[in-house]
C-alpha cells in the first residue's frame, strides 16, 4: 500500500531532509554499537558520532518543515490549497500518516537525544577530547600533563571545575578556540596565564583543602656541574611548607600566603606577572593593611589607577602544576642521577646543555642535532671513550632525545623558558618577584630575601666532602663554583637560565 502524506510534504526539499536525517540516524546507531558493544573507538569516532552526525540529523529534520512551508506557499499561490492555518484531520489518511510518523519520530528522536547528549557531554569532558582532538596545537600541554603529578586528574576538573555556570562559560570560551583552530590564528606557543580562568582556589581546594596543614618536609637535590668530570653536588633542604608542627596550621611557612586570616594582593606590570612592584598585606582579623612598593621601580599614580589588583592564590607560585616544561639542566640532572646518562662520559652535562641554546626548526632536526652533536664530539675529542663506551653514548643519546621530546616542541615554539614556572627561584624569579629586599612600606619594614625564610640547608657539597648541620639549624649557602659573594648580590635566574651554567 502506498504511503500517503500531505501534499505540502511532497517536495524535494523535505525528501532530501528526510533522507539526510535517516542516513545520519542509522550511521549514529551503527557507530554507537561499534564503540559501545565492540569496544572500538577513539577521539575522532566520538567526534563524528556525538557531534558531527547529530548536526546532520538535526539539519535534515529542519529541512522537512522548511520544504513543507515553501511548497505549501507554492500550492496556495496556485489555488490548489485553501489559505489559512493547516487543519489536522486524523480521518484523512494523509494527515493520520503524517501524525504517526511525526509522533513516533519525535519519541525516537527525544530518546536518542537523551542518550546522545549524555554521551556527548562525557565525550567533550574527556581527557582525550581535550588533548588529542587538536593534536598539533595541544601536543605540548597534553604531553606535559601525562608526566605531571595531576596525570590522573581530568582536564575539566581544573579548567572548568564544579557548577553549571562555569561549564557554560567554558563552552562559550571554547567557541573562539574552535574558530582560532579552523582559521589557523592560534598563538604559538599558547600564551599563559590564560585570561578568565577560574580562580585557582575554587578548583585546587577541591582536593588540596587548606584545613589539611602540612608540616616541614625533607628534600634531597642532586646537581651535576658542567665540567669535565660532571662533578656531583648534593644539597639537603628542610622545606618550610608549613609550621614546624602541623598543629600550628598556617601561622608560618610558605603556605602562610593562603592563610584564611590573611590576604596578599599585588599589582604586576606585565602579562606574565614577573614584575611585581606593588604588594599589599591585609590582616583580615584586625583590618590592618600594609603596602610595600619596589623602591627602584615604584608605580606611578596613573598605573595605580589603571592596573589590576590581583589577590594571590595557588597559581602565583605553582605556576605550572600540570603543564610544566622542564629545563634541559633539570632533565639532564635527573637522567644522570637515574643512571640513564652515564656520568663517566666526560663533559656530557655541558655538551648536552650547549645543544639546546639554539632554537630548532622542527622536532626531527632536534633529534638529529642531539645524535650528531654527541656522536661527533666524542669521536673527535675522545676517540678512546667513543670506542670503549659506545653503549653508554647510545643510551645517553636516546635518553636526552626522549627527555627533550616531552619538554621541547619546536612546531609550537614551546620551550622551558616560554612558560615561566615560579615554584622556586633558580631558573626564574619566582619568590624573588616580591622577596628581593627592595619592597618597603616606606619605613623600616621590607619583604626580605633571606634564604632561610622558606628552607633550611642541612647539608651541601660533593660526596665525601659534605658539610652538615643540625636539623634545626641552617648552613649558609655555598655556591658549587667559587664566585665569592656574587650570589648574594644578584638573583639566581640572572645567571641560571636552564642551560649552562
């Protein structure tokens, strides 16, 4: 029996829409079965199943009434149907067929939409969606994330956090990211800090709650000097993360900056927040406040009126909690300590660091430079070492290539120095942005640059010649290379850039 439909539905536009909708529907069902029942799928299959095909399905469904309206106007103009509102008469087989098709189709569509929206929500909230869909753009961030302490924490837990309002804001913000990707106008590298990012404490404290107080911790560090013997230098620190005893809470220590009874505010003159000439301390219990200004670069009245006053939070120190691009000096140190790069290879530390001084045009050229640089150096300067320690040299090459591949991304122009990490003060200003002996309240109070404010040095030196102290006492810092008192006069980051020295 021939299926009869209203005359307004008998047009090519509606027919095309119906065909598109049906094909999209069957493809969605097929791909859904493939991904769920058989366990096959990936980020691009999810993109097609839950975003692209539903868009075609809806477009096809929209074409059906559009075609009916256009065709009805055409028929009305020819006098083949009466003017006025459509009449639904279920005694008419045409209307009855259209009614049942519409009712059943709507029920199926709503059911599929419920499942599809649920799956689409989880798909767009997944780590794979964030990290691998735009592979080239997000490769540096996704790679660093996989090797970070937060590798098991979904991206949205930090970048969106709980609540519907920030979820909606993140999706609206994401529209520009889609536009930038399609038009190839995204910045290289992705700039930080990101504007309009959710306040750090609102997300960090979902896990790192401030009521959990941390006492002091013991930290061991090993550095290798860039000399012929790759001299090992050990240092043992007591980090003053919290008070001496956890019962004292946040009354002292590094985390005093987030004490709920204290508010630290500052003004930065640059986007990266590296230059901070103005700091305000507010005692929330008494209401007293103290303003400290950099005596060498004080803010003008115009700057005070226009620049943004930011309240200090976790990210101001923990700048790269999940996307840290480690400096060559750091990853070569750890590789040597782990035995992956042999310390018996003369000058391996200085040789390796020297290769990263220049920018690489591509990842392939970086890999080739590392291999040829190390191979040629030992074959020409240490032929005996080259012949006897081929395995150690090859292992060092592969390890340095591997470490550089997860920290340096030439295609996106990402290096360790393109994204500042202010946790510490060796390669970047970090603590010394404020603690520099130059910020004063106009009287006798300053923000000091004393070493023992944040840590105590209990041991330092080369193996067999260690200088030690009592656990409650601090040694005066001794620079591994004799530079006199120069280390007291300049910042660590003035000399240390992640390379030599």
